[in-house]
């Protein structure tokens, strides 16, 4: 799986959006609602981020739109 900026992942009740993707570091925003402007920003290494996503599911753009309207 290739990581890209803007991807939205669902991890339990939390949504994780990749804000900035670099070679060794990932910045992501964690929110309850994928459309929410407010959330907590995190900076982690690429390895830590991949471990976080181990139990998460990638949302397609269509699923992201549906989740934002709920």
C-alpha cells in the first residue's frame, strides 16, 4: 500500500488524515468526524505511522464523502 497526502483512514472511531508526507516523517490529523476542521495534529516517523495503520482501513473518496455527510 502506498501512502499519499489526503488519504483518510478509519481506526476504530477515529479518522486519520495524512496532512504531510515526507520520506521519513508523516504529519497527520486525528478527528472524530472526517469533515471536521478541528483535530489534533501529530508528527511521527514513517515506521510509527505504519504501525498505527496496521489495524486501520483506508476509506475511498466515495466513503469519505458519505462519512462527512453523516
